């Protein structure tokens, strides 16, 4: 383990403060290090591995596709592309899909779509309103709409024409709207920003506002999409449909893929041939992953599974909240939960790791729970027991 860490640290750019842990394999909701120690994973690769690890159906489909065709340029069609696009269109409720390589790239595509749409409608400025505490990615465009100043400041000047409003404060958004406003962008459940859940009235108010002003509504569901909140996409649980929907992470269950989808009216008045592209996006391997993942989500009724187990998970977290003074609150929806803590969340995550439980933070004061969607009550119980053992050391 030490040799692997030393080798990596001498060769890779140090942009992550990694834990002293070398993972080797996974099975179900568990990961195993090179010494064979098992870790119950309640981070799922930051919301990626919703099917868990070692899913035989997915592995077989990917191996078969590797033997057939991994890549061909977007100058040609292939069957996995057609299948994945049709299935994603169906489960997302949108009309047109563009495949990218990551969530960040999908955000970039959504921003370009909004800019082009606004210009087509006579708004050459196309200002974007995003939310404070939001996170949309690390590229220059995605960073420009990320509502945390500490992420943006080292890389300024960024893309202009961006304003920030207060999440769940409709009046704050309205105060930012002008004739130049082209789109409003937000996560229905903010992940990195602290697991803040949008209120029904807020999203409904935004939808009404956008319709009145001719503004596009963009939902970033990179983390909260694909069943995590109890519906295939979070907007469906609210009944508030965006004009553009951004997704990634769980749609590939570990295979790097992102996508943005839009309503037909937006598609007909925005990006045209030559406006946008990608070398690897929508390649046969990635599309086979998306197609198979969607089939498995549907067959296993994972969104329904999340709705059924959410009360049990919340009950266990609320028990910890009541028992330990260092926890001061809980926020979340479905299998996207956060415990607010008065001590550094990183200390709790580190202690949990020592007990064989993997968690992630959401800012300095929130412990985030993003388990694979396949977890059972037994594994929720195990998580609770391991976290309690960790808390004894932290407290």
C-alpha cells in the first residue's frame, strides 16, 4: 500500500488530498483495499456507483462491447448510441440528448445551448443566474456559474454575465432578473454546497418566472439524478420540468459519461451542426454503459427502492442526531443526506474510514451520505454501528 501511494504521489499532480487507502476491488456495497480489508461504501464514488460494484450484467455488457467496438467518431451512427439516447430520453422526460464525457462537459454544453437559444430569440447578452453555494464543475465555464467564491477567485477573470441568487429565495432570484437574463441554473438538491434541498414553492416559482420572462430553466442533476432522491430524476418528484437537464455520474455507474437533454423547442432554436462537438462523447462503450444501467435501474425498480428505504435511513440518522451533541441538524432527500456537525466533518470521515465505513463531506461542517441505491436495511444498520464506533473516538 505505502509503495503504491509513494509512486502515485511522485507522478501525479497534487490536486486531491487523498486518504491513505489503496482500493483494489469492489462487490455490492463494499470496497476492498490491497490488504483485503472491507469498507462499506456510503459515498459510492461521490454518487456514481448507484448499482454498487461488480454488477455481472453490466460487466458482461461492457466486456462484449469492448470486443465489438470501443470508439468511432461522431461522423457515424452506432446501435448503442441510438439505444442509450432513446432510453435516456424516455426516463428523463426530455426530447433531445447530447452525450459528453463528464458532468462538467455537460454543464458547458448546457450553457452554450442557453447562450445560442437566447441569441436566436434576440438576447445577445444572455446573462445566467446561478445559486450561492452551488457547484457545477471545475472548467472555466462551469466554474463561472459555481456559487462558491473560494473556488472561483484563484482563476478569475472567468466567463462574464453571471449573477448569483440565494437558494430557496424566489425574491432574491427576481431581483437579479433583467431583460438580459437568458437562463436560471440550479441543482434541485445542492450536493457539494451542503446538501440543501429545494423547496417545492421555490422550483414552482422559478418555473412560472421563466415562462413569464422567456428564460430557460436549467437543472443540474449530475448528483441528485438517476434515482437518488426517489424518482428517476429529481424534477419528477417535484413535478417541475426544466428546459435543459444536465446529468452524469450514475448514468454510467463508473464509466465516464455525461449528458445534457432539452425540450424540442430549445433544440430547434439552439445548437446546430458545427456549434458543439466532442471526440469521445457518445462512443459505443459509454453508450452501452448508459443503456445497460438504465435497464438495470428499471428492472430492479431502484427509484421505488429508494423511496421505500428512505424513511429507515432517515430514522437512523435522526437517532444519531439526537444521541450525539456534535450533530446539530440533518438535511437531505432520498439517498442524498447530510448530517450537520459542530466539529470538522473531515475528522468524522477519517474516523469512519478506520472503522471500515466510507463517507464524504459536503463542505467543512456536513457529513454526506451517498450510498449505492442497492443498499438494504442490514447495511444501513451496519453503517450506523460503524459510525457510532467512529464517533466515540472523535468525541
